[in-house]
C-alpha cells in the first residue's frame, strides 16, 4: 500500500498547485477531526491525500478507467460528472497504488456525495473536503466548528446544505446525497 509520503508526492505531481493546496488542507482538517473523534489518523491522512487524485483526469481517460474496471465501477458513468472523480480516485488507489483497505477506498469514493450508512472515516473525509480551510462560503467556518464538536450533526448539516444549494441553483442532485441525508436524519431522530 502506498505510504503517506508517497501519496503526498503523488498529489503534488498529479494536481495543479491550487488543488494540491486544497488536498493538504483537507488532510490537515481530516487528521484533526480523526484525532477528536477517535478515527484512525493514518487512514484519514491517506484518504485525504488521495481523494482528489483523479479530479484533473480527462473525461475520456476516466471512461477508459471505468470500462477497464467495470465490476468495481458499476454504473458510475451514468451518474453526474462531478461524482465521477471520487470513484475514479478509489479505482486508481486500489489498482495502481495498492490500497486494499475498504474503509479508505469508501471514504475516497463517496467524498463528494456521501452515502447511506457512512462510516466515521467517510464523514471525516466528507467534512474535511467540504469545510477545508480555503473554502470561502459563509457557512464553512461554522461547519468546521460543528465537525469538531459533533461529527454526525455536522454531516447532516453538510448534506442538507448541499441539497439546498443544488435546489437553489436548479442543479441535479446525485441520489446518494439524498439517501445519505435520509439515513443520517432517521438516525438522528431515532436517538432523540
Ligand atoms: Fe473532490
Ligand atoms: Fe476535494
């Protein structure tokens, strides 16, 4: 399995400066959240460093990657384009960088959308990506603070915000985000 140092070097060489800096910010926040919420710090660091590794891959190369790995990529090519890069990154992590840890692969795969039944590591990476330091939307700071206090409540907020933004902008939403929101909300209500 690729080391943390090698994953950092890979991100540096694969991504634009701006996205590399985003990746380092995601790692910083992911490690902080992992420590607070007793999630494996090394897994969080590795998932963070690899999460956007396919973000700048041309569309035809992503399609090629999906068709070469048809079983693990499922019907991803039928889903919205912004969702593809997490799945492509998880395939690269598994097939080219020896990542065989399903928890890490899942966190990379669902970092844009969330999913029904997210693990704590999935939540750490989802929130670290959504609320990383350079994010400038008004609620980012609040979401960061919330994530430190309560991972589940923060993820519900994050998913809810994404759903609201997409609605406002008339954008299509990936069904996994709705499923993730419904799951987390039911879980929250059951606990009350
Ligand atoms: Fe991403
Ligand atoms: Fe990202």
